[in-house]
């Protein structure tokens, strides 16, 4: 008991010392104006306006809404007495506060507030009159689907949180705010459902966000690399989404969301490997169709990674596995190719990646034309010139097409990269090299975790109850339990009773 009291006294003294170290707002008007100019280095867009009745207003022209400033602040203060309390009574802005420290006032001004200073008082009124520049809500660009809501997040943090609250009208939806970046001071929000999300996991995420020291966070894709378990792993351990319905589905499963102001992507944690191959549209179709589509995506991933490498291994070391009827056309196709299979495959894979990257960076209409025409022209010319074989063109095209079935962009990039080391291993040691590469990938995946939970769940460790919504998806009534991986406080999502009458 003594140590607890002693610790409380020490904490109180530390907090008091920190408050004492802060600089108070000057009471003299001239000192206040000089201090504001010093803090912002006399910036060109810093506006300092002195009213006839003694008030001094400080604001940024580029951050404030002029109409709100004139109607709700300037017009209201013309007939007011010069005191903070009188200013607070007359200002008709919903978000106002009394500030007495310089650093707090500076932070408020940078967020779009106007400071109202009264001579002889160390307390300044801050009224939020910032502009609300954001684009209108649009359809999802990277996670498009036929069924389900057709709306996506935008760059406004307030708008994104309001979208989530419209889906989840629940008082247990908690929103914790943070500020990251020494230079950007970006607003970060952590969202979770109080009676469902595990307190230990929420605290773990909270501590990871607080422990970050960086100059600036400009997008959630940067933050996700700082809070994931293993930043050296090639596989992403946390998911990004631009769909509010998917974000809310994660919350209902006991997971957490991390939102970054200025980013259209929302971070979901924790996640599993199989969730990178799932889509919200899977919930909107019949369970047989959803199971087929999910299995097709996993099969496409395997084809995209290993198909070209198997071709290289077969032609280099293992001719005996090729059907005899295919040997003759294969030999005729490769008779004019001057390169060994490994060089041929690597050159063609690199060419495909160049076309894909060029199509992605060019304007939309030009990029689509470049991808189609470039692929046809280059492929035909390469075969005619004896640069590559017809069969390899087909294999590379199938591998590239299979990689596009992955609904997640980050995982799609990983699949594109993994083909190259596997082709090299297949060209050096054949199927033995492929087996080495496969074992390395499997061990690498087994070692990964997402916010401290197994990344390969529910397959390792085996959790058979969660298999009902993994690669397969059983009927909705059978998937009424939240996944164990998120450690939800309440496992049951709903009680399903089918009325047969």
C-alpha cells in the first residue's frame, strides 16, 4: 500500500513538473502577437487581425473556412466585451475551448482553429473553423464486386468513422485517438467493440501505436509496416481494405481497425493467411459458389507460383515426366530458342512484369491499350524471332492470369515476386530445388504471426471449428461462431434457428 501511494505521488509530481515546463500564453497583446509570429516563423498565410474592441484573432488563411469565420466569430465579437468568458458566450461554433499553453494553441491553429486573445488574460479561446476539403464518396477501385454495398472510404478520417458508425449503431464501438509523426502530427484512430474484442490484444495494438517514433505517417500502408509482427517477412501480416462493410465485418468478429487521416485504406488486425484470398462478395452468394471461388483462388495462387518453375525443372532435368505426345511439339518449339529454359523463363517473366508495371503507371486508357497490344505484339514477335517457345508463352500467360485472381493487392505482389526465386531453384536443381523452395516458404509461413496470433490459423494450429469459414464456406447458419484467432470475449455471433413451417 505504501509503494502504491508513493508511486501515485511521484506520478502526480511528474505531471505537475511537465505542466510547469510548458510556456503560458502571454497576457500582453504585443507579446502575444510576437510569440505567434515566432512560433510560425512569420508565415505568409498566418493572419493576425486586431479588432477595434481589443480582441486579437490569429488563424491560417489556408486552413480556415472564411464564411464560418466571418459569420460565427468576427460578426459575433464586434459588440462583445474584451474577456475570454464573453468571447466564449458570443462565438457560435460547436467546438470551442479555453487554452493557456502556447504549444497546445499552436497545435489547435494547425488543425484549422482561430485563436481569440483578450489583452490582460493568459487564457485564449480556440474555435474550430477549419475547412472540410474531401472528395465525395465513390465506388471501391481495388475491391470492386457485383453484390453488396458499392461505397468506399475516402481521405477524411471523420467521414470514414461516420461510415463505420452508420453500419454499427452500437454504443460499445470504442474510438481511441492518437497523434503520430513529429512533423506531420497525423491523426490515428483505433476502433473496436468493447464487449467482443480481447482487452489484451487491444492493449497490444495500443502500445505498438504509442511506441512509434517517426517524422510522419502519410498513409496507412506505411503504418501497417510499423505495427506488424515481422517487418522483414515478405508476406503481409495485416490486411488493408477500402470497403466499410468489410471493416465492420472485422469488428463484428472481434478484430480491431486502425484508421489514418488522409488515407483511404483501413488496417484490420489480426489476420490470417487464408483471409487474403477471401472477399466480402463471398458472403453474398450461395455457399457452394463461395466455396468454389475460394478454392479457385488458392489453386490459382499455387499455379501462379509454381507453374513456370515446373516447366523449367522438367525441361532441364526431368524429361521423363513429359508425356511422349508432347515431346515432339515441345522439341520443335524449342529448336530455334538459343537460351536454356531458366534464362528463357526469367527473360519472359521480366518482360511480362515490365508490361504490367508500364500499364499500371500510364493513364487508364493508355495503360489498358499498352497491356493488351504490348502483350500480343511482344509475344508474337518473340516467338517469330526464336526468342522463346510457344508453350512457354502459354505458361507465362496462365501464371500471370492466375495471379490476378487474388483479391488482395499486397498478396498479389508477393505471388509475383515468389516466382523468380523458384524459377532459379528449379533451373539449378530441378524438382529438388522446387521442394527446397516450397519447404522454405512453408517454414516461413509457420513462423509468422499477426498481432501475436498464428498466421496459418485455423490450419496450424488446427482449429476445426473455424474451418467452416476458411477455404470452404458452409451455409450462413453454420458459421455463427467468431474465429478463435481474434480471441473474442463472446464467441457466438448469433443463434440460428431455421423455421421449417
